[in-house]
C-alpha cells in the first residue's frame, strides 16, 4: 500500500548524507506513482509533485534532520497546504436566527447517518436542531432518520412520502420558526449515480428557501470517483463544504486531497464509524500524515526541531571529531532523548518500528541506572573517565545503588563508543561535513 511504499522511498534516502537534486527527483517520481495508486487525481498529483520539487531542491537541510526527514517534512507541509492548512468550522448563523443546512450526496454515502451525527454535535453546542426527512424514495429512509433522531434526542420533521421534497422542506422551515428551532438540517435523497432528476430536486430546494450551507457527503472509500462526484455537485449546486465518511476503514484518504484541490471547498468533518458519535472535526495535518502513512514520524520531526539546540549540536560535533566526548556529554544526550519523550516513544515514532517494538521491552530502568551511575561521579570523574580506579568505582556503585560490575560495564561501553568516534573522525578527514565521509 501507499504507506509501505512511501516508507521504502524514505528508507532509501536515509543515511545518504546530503540530498542531491537527483535524489529528490527519484523520490518524487515514486511519490507520484504512490499517490496515483492511492486514487489521488492525476492533475492534483502533478501540481503537488511540482511544488514539492520546487521547494526541496536547493533547500538547506535543517541541522537537526536527516535529508530523508527533510523531504518528508516538505512533502507533508505541501500536503497540509493542499488540504486547507486550517480546520474549517461549519458556518452557522447566530443562535437567534435559523441556519438551514442541506445535505446532499450519492446514495449510501452516509447522508442520513451524518445528518443525525451532525445534529448531535450541534445539540451539544447548545443549538436546537430540527431534522427534515426529504428522502421520499427509499422506503426505509424516513424511519432511519426518525430512529437516529430519537437516539440523539433531536426532533425529526416528516410528511411521509406523498409530498414533493421542496414542499416538505418549506413546511419544515415554517415549523422551525414557530417552534424555536435554530438549525434545520435537510436529509435529501441520493442516487447511485449523478442524474439530472436528483440535481434538479436539490436545486429546487436551494432556490425555494434560503439554504445557508450546502454540505456534500462523500464516501472516502470510493476513491477517484469521489473526486468526480464532488466536482459535479459543486458545479451544479455550489457546495459550501464536504463531509468525508467511512474514514474508519483502511482507505488512506487520498480522496480528501483531490476533493479539496479540485473543488476548493473545505472538508468540515470526518465520519469515523457507524455509531452516531463517530464524527470528528477534520484536521488537515492529521489527514496529511495519514495519507503519507508515516506514523508519527512527523511528530518526531517537530519535536526534534523544537528541542534540539543548534549550538549544542555544533559543540557536540566538535567534541565528536576530537573524541573529547566525556560522561557529561553522555548525560546531556540522555537528557535530550528524555526531553523528546523517552527512548520507547522515540523508537516507536520511527516508521515501521511500531510493530517490531511490540515484543521488545526497552529497559528504561537500565537507562535510569546508567544515569544514576553518572550522577554518582564527581564532576572531575565525569570529565576525565580515565581516573576511575577501583576505589572510585566502588564509591560510585554504592552511591548509585548498583553493583560494581554495572559500573565497569558502563565504563567499558563508554570507552568503546569513544574508540569508535576516534575511528569515525579519522574517516571524516577533519572536514566534518555531513555526507562527506565516504
Ligand atoms: P445515505 O444513503 O447517504 O443516507 O447513507 P446512510 O446514512 O444510509 O449510510 C449508508 C451506510 O453507510 C450505512 O450502513 C451507515 O451505517 C454507513 N456509514 C455512514 N457513515 C459511516 C462512517 O463514517 N463509517 C462507517 N463505517 N460507516 C458509515
Ligand atoms: Mg439516506
């Protein structure tokens, strides 16, 4: 799937040092293929890839990120931009006035369910919604709305199936005015495919009473079709927003990307299940990372950027090269890891690691005893590990509440790391530029 694909792409970029123009191009070619396979509209993919390319090539890679992470960051940012950057709220009149909302969409998209879900949301915000049963074609449609309305503790207006939908809607509005309802949500009929009769019926309702919000309900699992449907509805009816349903399935939600790009209309909510409480605010950034399938690596990038002190990094790099690294630095690095949420969290955020980590218990206790040992050293000992003789080690072990063997193990481990650093800096030939060690 798309997730696996993208993870592979970025895995290939990892550890390559600085990103070349060719790297960006190769990666984006794969991104393009992957997005197309995820049913994102080809025009959208084309312009998306172009904007990422434009940004990625020639951009400095932030010190705290690997080049691969940097590309993920840019891809993600552009994706969020496409999805609309900010969460858009359904626009409502002040509670003293009536807001009329018309739900539309194909049959089975989730209109009736979503109508009841939305009513519950508005009710909890202190509104008094009235649901209107305008689907007179499907035999059970009116009952379905009535049952769902009852579950939500919301009134349903119905005139059976012998009246024209536009007349039902008009009567409902009058009823709302008389009885103090301030939101009227019209549940309309859908068809399996777009046809003139359906569009005409919706247009008639829209022209005969003031509809403040025309909300299109789209099944996210219908992929590329969802885009065509949205485009048509917007063309004929001018929609104000979209609710994307069935995002609880395993679809990556590629439709979200193209719907927003093609119609320019915001996605307002996401349907996350059949239960009436399963309606969530739409967050473009979350959707982007879902489409990308990068798990929480984006969170990791954010955290790394926020927490990583650049001057410290430079200092670390200098020490690294000179192999001056001592226990104070060791401690500092451990605290850096802690600030970023602990080793378990950190590893869990890497793509593909979540699964593997399930069976592996990271011993956070071992980490804290390492810390305890270092804290039991004097400043002088931390800066000059060479002076650690048996009697000092014994004192440190007692102070940290560990055995002398544990202290020895840590010192040994530390010396090995240092030796490796020396070899490393030898290879870097003193230039020390990222990606220059060959
Ligand atoms: P309508 O024809 O557009 O009114 O669609 P319905 O509201 O009758 O929904 C069609 C089917 O989709 C029903 O079985 C709903 O329970 C289901 N459904 C609606 N929204 C969601 C959702 O967000 N997730 C899931 N899993 N099912 C949904
Ligand atoms: Mg329905």
